[in-house]
């Protein structure tokens, strides 16, 4: 694997763009159809330095700043949503979380391999009956001498089919904790899943744990810090990645829509000259630009380590996923029958966009959090000390 160096780090977004345009864009439909992201793609991402983009150089990565990482994510996501999902899962949810929350011993043990792609990590939180309600997780652990013994089953785990390391969340008598679990430990079993609306090439699987003994040193952060501390950190990073993913898919759909509208003729004229088509294009241009600026604002706040970064990331994720669904829907509409056919990218982009409204916190959960933020920030004090909402 290529070792980090200053020249590679400074050129990483440009390298990602070339990789996306030259290696991914023409193969995205194939990945979607076969439900398989080939190992050669993962190896190339590792060799190009993408998998360790935001990991500090001390741990084998490139220490890319949030804005540059966002641009990198958009480039990859515009070409192929499933490939971008590997960045979201491996780099954002796992690597960035370990950088912030793991002990130096755990970082030394795993981050160099994760940053260089010698190991692939995945995020194992969801269960059959625990999605948005993470506190209802039933996977459990017990302390047994110098090990933790893990039992339970995770579902909908992206890249579990090829991952070497799992960031797993479990409870003991209501106390939640997070652990790093290696794939080859006795009692770990992988059950591939298929038939998905989108992200079809992300090797989604169920993961079962039967009396899996985890070394005490593989506890992340500490007992009781699983959901409120480790998972929330991971979701903060994941939502930032998904916010840029929304921009990526919407931008791709906008370009498909514009290319088709300027070439397709009906009733003796190009359909792009019709005002109702122009309205869809105009709305898409505006929405994509606004979503990108929200992502950039979130990125600047993350770089500054601002207290507002978390909520601005939620806002960016909510808005970009919402407009991605709208823009891809309009792209299908502009393409008409061809928009419903898998020989054109519009139908795939439409399916991929819907996924973004669900993962890393549904749009409805984002609305609740953003509304609560709005009440707190935009409520003014009335006369006499009484609160008066605007």
C-alpha cells in the first residue's frame, strides 16, 4: 500500500476526482446490477489514499481537512453511490470515530491498517428491531475476567460482507458500550443480504455473535459510553459524509437532466425549451448550489471545532438528502420513459437518493432535532421575562 506523503495529501481531492471519472463512472451501473463492489476498486481506493483521507498522518493517513474531504466525497459519490458508501462507513463512521474516541493503544493496533486499506472497517449498530431507536439494541455483553463475551445479531450492516473489523454496540443490564471485534474471532458469522432499493454493491449483511470473546483492550472509550458518546460521534461524522453524498447524487442527476433536455426533441422542438422543464432545471441548479453551501458551512465549522458544527451538519444532511430526492425525481420526469429504464442513470440515481433520507438518521428525526434547535435559538424573551415564540 502507498505510504502517506505531502504531495499525495495535497493532491488527494484531484486524485479522487480522476479516479471517479476514469474508473468509477463507467462501472457504476455494473456494480448496481451485480450487487458487487469489486476488490480491485477497494484496492485502488486504498492505493490512492482515499480510505485514510482524514486519518492523521501519525496513524498512517493524510490528515485531510473537512472541506477537502467533503469535495473528495462528492467526486466519488457523483460517480458511484456504492463506492462512496465505503468512504462513509470505513473512513467516516469507523476511522474518524476511532481517531476521536479510541485509546492510543487501540489506534496503534488498528488505525494504520485501516488508513492504508489493509483492513476494512464497518459500523455495526442497527438490528432488526433497532434502527433509529438505537437505545433498543438487544445485542449484549458480559464481563468475564479479562474479556467481554458478546452475543446478538446485527442487521443492515454495510460492508459487513468484506469487513475485517466491526465497531459493535452492545448492552449489559442497560449499560451500552462499544467494542472493536475482529472478523475471524470464533463465534462471528456473516450472513449476506440482497434485494435492496439502492446501495446494492455495499456488501450488506447480517452479523451474528455467539459467545464471542473480545479482549478488554478492544473496549472503545469506556464502559457505558457506547451510545451517548461513541455512537453519537460516529453519526456526526457519518452525517457529514451523507450530506455531501446528497450533493453528489443531485449534481449527477442535474447533469443528466440538462444533457437530455438539450438533445431530446418532441413536437419539433427540444424539450429544454419548454418552460415547465426549465423550471425543473432552474430549481435543481438552485437546490444543488444551496446544498453544497450548507455542506461547506458545516465543513468550516467542523474545521474550527465549533459547538455549532453538529447541528449545522444535521441541517446539511437533512437538506441535501431532501433535495437529492427531488432533483432525481425531476430527472426521471424529464427523461420520461428513458428515466424509468436502467439503460439511463436517472432511475439508479433516483433509487440511491431515497436511501439518503433514511441512513444516518431519517429525515423525520432530523426535523425533530432541527425544530428543537430552532425553538431554543429563535425564541425571544418577551416583556416581563416571559418567553414569547416568534
